[in-house]
C-alpha cells in the first residue's frame, strides 16, 4: 500500500514538472513570435518613414540616395529622414527597455523614468543650457546626460535610508518632480525665441536630429541593452523576493545597482538627443506583458514596443493630424488614459483590501 502511494505521488510530481516545463516553453515560443512580429512592424514603419514625406520617394530612389554623395534626394534622405528614423528606433528601444526594467525591478507599474523624476534631472539642465547659457545643441545634450545621471544617483542615495526600499525610491523620485518648477520659472523669465527652442526640446521631438548624434546613442543603447539582457535571469530571481534571490546566489544589491545604472544610462542618453518623449517608458512594458503574457520580464519585446511606439507616433504627429506635432505630444496623449486607468484600478484594489 505504501509502495503504491509512493509511486502515485512520484507520478504526480513528474507530471507537475512536465506541465511546468511545457508552460515555460510555450511562453518562450510566444515571446519569440511576438518579438519577431514587433521587429517586422518596426522595420515596416522605418521604411515608411524613409519613403514618405513632403516628397514621396520610391524604394530604389531611397537606396540610390543612401549610396550617393550628391543628388536631389540625398539631402532629404541622408540628412533629414535617416537620422530621424534611426533615432526613433534607438530612443524608443532605450525608453522601452529602461521603463520595463524599472517596473520589473521595483514591482510597480508607476515606476517608469518619466514618472519618478529621472527625466526631470536631464530636462532642467537642458532648459538651463538653452535659455540661460545659450549653449549649442551638442553641449546641451552632454549637459542633459550629466545632470540626468547626477539626479538619478541622488534619488538612489536618498532612497537608501534604513536599507533599500522600492516604495522609498519611487516616492523620492516623484518628489524630484519639483524640479519642474525650476523649468517653469526659467521659461517665464526667458525671451520668446529661446522659449520656443526649449519647449520643442521639452515636448520630445525628433526634429533637427543629426547623424552625428546617432552613433553615440547607438553605442550606449547597444552596450547598456546587452548588459540588461545578460542580467535578465538575475532580474527574474529578484522578482521572487530578496530572500529567495540571495538563497539562489544572486548578489541582490550589486545586481539591482547595475540594472538601475544601465537603465539610467539608456534614459539619459535617449533624453539628451530627443528630449523627454512622454509615456513610452511607461507604456512599453505593460503592452509587452499583455502581448507575451505574464511570468516573464519581456525585456526584448518591451524595447521593440518602445521603438514601434516612437516610430508610429512620429508618423501620426507628422502626417495624420491637421497640424504637425512633435512625437512626445502624441505619445503623451496615448499615455494619459492608461495612467488614469491604472490609478483607478490601484485605488479600487486598495479599497477592496
């Protein structure tokens, strides 16, 4: 009797393990398929961005313009459309991956860089450089990167009191939104011409992006993105809780710090080139989770969702509306309803508890 019971329990155990493995492989296949579909959509949107504009070119004309040094289409394709398209892909990738990393690491859908004050640090320095110091675009971008990283480090240090706390980090970051008051004061004191330049940067725009700005952004996105993907397994363990992660051999403090720093690098460099494109970091992770299903970090799909959002929003802002709007205005419109829905859902959960 005991032998029969033992054999039965073993069969149940093995069946349970096989079901878990089957579910894991099924989710993995779904994630790969979704990522490939998102990549295809991003490539199609990138091609449309290269072909479509005030002048519509054929694919062969675009290809010839990319190969030539001079010609009627070379300036439009190489100087205007190519940097814009590459920046949209890279910035969307950076915002999407960084936002999802923050949300997965801190376990809170509100923990995106544009909500917890990370982009405010870069914005206040950029506006100060544009309005007060009258700096050129390249130096403004560098100043925005440095300021964004410094403010982010300050947020992390202030959240360390009595040990690291996800909630403390989020609240400290939200408190850093007070930097927006400095931005408002600078805008009130500046001349009308300078205010237009600052507002264009603050709205999140791909206008005027140069090819020379793409290479540094591509290097940072490639290096920091690969670093986050390599630490994806440790991030999954951290989601199970601090004690479980330590038991499994994860050096939680070090891994958490590295993930935060890599995410901040992505956000700071992307913001320095395009300005703070609203809601991309906030929306990319939840959309990827909805497409791929829960139980995974969905890091690559989140990054691709970010690229698709920026590409599609820029095309909508440029050609689908009565007037032309920067990409950040369109993404901000997309993010506002979701933020309201999320706050209402969180409030309903707290009331039920």
